[in-house]
């Protein structure tokens, strides 16, 4: 009996996954535990292993498609087994493993004969655009319309050259695979497709298309790379739009004296290797400060969802990580209970998991507040975008000299830029300003925070 391979659940927060690539094709042999495909969530890449040994009878989804978790994605068994009961609703049948054999002669005769007289009935015909008439069976015509097959280019193998179902199936099998984006671009005109693309199984991708120009046309934009928005980038795009559409965002800017911060960081770098403190960064010290100070401002350490505010007793601190696949925000759970060394170690571990793709979905959810740092890129200040349902996010800029009046004299002192964005629906400006002020004071006296 055929066995279904399902899209596995990837944590409580993941509702669907994208099929990044199939490692097997229909007709291949596969063993239980062997990798069938790679999938991509909004946060990480993972492999899906076959749950049975046998022949790959069907792949129910194409590469690049989003599939709900716990949905059948493939069928494994012996050739000839019925798999229709395993097929998810709304999916198309795969190409047959072998060429469909021609129907017996008596079947064709029966289709063409009158059930009452036994006389051969006239072959059904359809008209082309130029008025030519083409003989085609009703089933073949229906299949051709569904699969968008141009019957004017087919040579029928039925009686008197009639196009029958197997002719359409052969045309489908020979039809080049093409992504939805490439198909849409071709339909709009101005592009030409090759006979075979660079995608899996020769699939024609958007980047395989070549622009068709006419003499005298403007060639300024001739060279262009078209990148489909999918996977993490698609999720980021959706969430950023939803964030700005569903919240009232207000950003407050300030700066903190970074003298003590830099001095303490230098002491850590100069400490003995056995202490394991040499790799503590400025960002780690900021995470420590935020985790301690947030406890005094519960309205910022909160979520706003379902018309209710959820304030948390512990700080589950999200840390923005830039990766080649997009922005990811892993969570340091109960950061307020961890030492500086522990925060630094956990921050490095989570960042490494994001960069190498081994981070699990559960580690990328559950945050109550987020810190995002662009200081190492030379950014002085910016407007961080909220990560709903969180109500606050702190952006960290670089360290610059700032003129400060000290005892009637102007001195240039190093300051670090801070930008706090809040959801003004549930957090007022004054408590947000007091929190930001407390952070600036805490960073100016960072060693005192270690006592909290």
C-alpha cells in the first residue's frame, strides 16, 4: 500500500513551508530515511526524509510552492498502486512515470461507433482561428483546454487523424516546465523562453527569459535580474507591511555616553582567557542593560494582541541577526536571569544558528522586546520597525563624538545612538521616554547594572 510523506510541523508558530527543492523525481527509488526534499520556513532551511522505502509515485507540489504543515507532499510505494486517496485536494496530477500506452483498437472503435446502430459517427471537430476544422475527441478537447495545449500544432493518432486523449497527454509530457513568474512575463510579452531552463528538471525560470527588443528600442533597462519574492523575503515583506498598517508607530531618539561602555569592554578584552569574557561585545552589554531595565518598565516588555495587553515578568529578548537569506530574530529567553557571559554566549550561539540555517523555529518566536543594531555599519540613528505583537523595539547606532557642556566648557565625548520605536496604541510617549532615558543612564554606568 502506498505511503504518504507529509509536510512536517516546524514548531508551533509555523503554519506552512515552502518546497525549496526536490531531491528525488517521480519514478526514482528511495529508502526510508533518505532525503526527499528541502523545505524552507520563514526562518530556516530543513530537510524532509522519506518515511518509507519504494518508488516515488507522485510529488504533489512544485518547487517554490507554499504547503500547509501536515499536508501530504508525496507518495511512496510500488508502481501501479493507486495514490488518489493520498492526493491533497486542489493539486494537479503528476506526469506519468511511463508513456501512456495507446488504447486497444476496440476501445477506439467503440468511441467512434453509434451505440444504437453500430455505424461510425462523424468525428467531432473544432474550429481554429483561421476557420480550419480539427477533429478531436471531447475528452481530449477538455484536457487540452485545462492544460493550455495548442491543438493546432498536434498531429492526431486517432481514426482519420483525429486528436485523442493520448495525443494531449504526450503534448503535456513534452511541454517544458515553467515557473508562474516566468509564465506571467511571457504572457505580458517582450520576453522569449529557451527550450530548457536552469531550474530543477529543466524548469524555465524568470532569469532564463531573454528580452525581445525591436530596432530603435530603448536599451537602457535591457540588463535586469528578476528575483521572485518568496520564502523568508516574502514573509519579511508581508510582516513589515502588516507592522506599519496595523500599529501606530512612534520613534524616539537619544544618545548615551559611551565612555564607561568602551572602557568596560576594553577591560573584558584584556581579561584572562580562562574567564571566557574576551568575546563579549558592545552589543552584549546593551542586551544586558535592556534585560535589566525592562523589568522596571513592564509596559514595554509586553505584547498587544486580540485587543489585550500581555505584560511579562521575564524578558524574552529578540536579537536581530542579518543573514544572506534575510533578517532573522532569535530569542534569548529569560535574558533578565542570565549573566553577561551567558547572554554573550547565547547571542553568539543563536546568531551562528541563523547564519548556517540550523536555527529551529521555536528559537525564532516568543520574544517580548527586540534589539536591532546597525552601529557596525556606520548608522548613527534609524527608525526600527516593530515586530508585532511586540510593542517596543530598540535600535542601536554607532558611536560618535558629541559636544557636551561640562563645567562651562564644551567637551567632545563619545556617545552611542539609540532609537526606540513603540506602538503608540498601547504605549504612551512619556513612559517610553522614561525607559529610553533609563537605558541611556544605565549604559553610562554599565558596571552598576551587573549588580541588578
